């Protein structure tokens, strides 16, 4: 998350999404990591070479908000006090209309309409980063379940 949002900012996403500063979830994720006393070793920042690629990456980020609702519901079914205090990332933007407003931009922006392959490339980049982060987190969780020592490992949620 950290390098993905940073790369979007460096590439100028705010010119395409003027409300970008409201959508950023890096500070919320950092609060959650701090609450859980977790450090991270972020992945390298991607390089977005077009507005279409940036919109593809934002598609993944914004769509992940829908998954966050499911995760919050699951967490409520099996509350763990430590995890319940670290839900700023999952709750970020709750009640806002980020998804529909993003879809309007995506469906009408000339860069997205003229470069669908770029949109897909940006989405694939973001999905790959999430997959890498989740794979590393899965290894940390499985290691701790199996009795491994995960304390020397810095999980990579971003």
C-alpha cells in the first residue's frame, strides 16, 4: 500500500482524481500497524507511465474497500481486542461514495477509454503488489501457527 499510493502521488494522480487526498489510506494503515506493533518492509514502488495505468491501480485500491466491509463483518463475528483496535484501514472512507465517484471517472476519462490495455496493466500491477504482500503475511501467520519464530520477520502489508 505504501509504495503504491506514493507512486500514484508521484505520477500526479491528484490531477485526475481531485479528491485523492481524501482517498489515501497509507496513514490509516500506518496507525493500524503501530497499534499492532508491526513494522513493514514495503515493496519497491511501481512506475506508472500513463494516466490509464494509474486509473487501473486506483481501481484495485478502491475496489478493495468493498472487501474491507466483509473483513470487518468477519472480525465482528470473532472479535479479538487487539485486532478490533486496528481497523482504521478497513474503516477508511466508510460512508463516502468513493467507489461510485471513481467509476464515473474511470468510465468517462479519455485516457482510460483510449488505453484499456494501460488500465489493465495498472490493475495487474496493483493486484500483484497485494498478492505479494498477502503471501508474505500468510507465511508469517503460518509460521507462528506452526511454532516458527516470526518475530524477526517484518511483514510487508504495503
